[in-house]
C-alpha cells in the first residue's frame, strides 16, 4: 500500500527481534531514516535530538511503559502508533484513544494501514 511520505521515524521497542522486524517493515514502506530505542530515556533523547516525523511505540518496555514518550510526542505534534503484544494495551493508553494500536506480531501491511489511518493516504 502507498503510505504518506514519512521521514525520520523512531521505533521504541525493547525486544531486539521485533525492533529489527519493525525496521524492515518501515524500509519496505520506503522509510529511510530510522532510529531505534529500547528504553524511555533513550527514546526521549532521540525525540530531543532528531527532528522526528513519526514513531512506533511498544506499550510495555520491561518494567516501564512508553506513555512518557507518547506524551512528549503529542506535545511536539509528532504522530505515532502503539504496538502491543498484550490485551491490556487499550486500558494503559486510554488517554490516547485516537492512536492506532498494532497487535504484535505485525507485518508491513498492518503498519501501512495504521499509518494511513493516522496520516491519510
């Protein structure tokens, strides 16, 4: 599917295999500039230092969640989607009920549909 042009994209994912898959999916969709972070602190540094245009946030990051990152992205008007392998994601992210949630494992098509839902085609 054709997605809108998105530039610098941040993947926040604490599972290396899933992060690599997500990066591959983004490349298939034409995204070139990809940053990966596995912790809240790393991700917030990336948000601070890179002019990001999009992000994929794993809801659960070990003992923490990606909510502080989501709040910072929203503050900066940077669009993002959540990714979750757990059923409790909707309750965790209730304040972001307008943000698509990708169920892990997801493929490039599911990611494309979420991007289009968020940004249009």
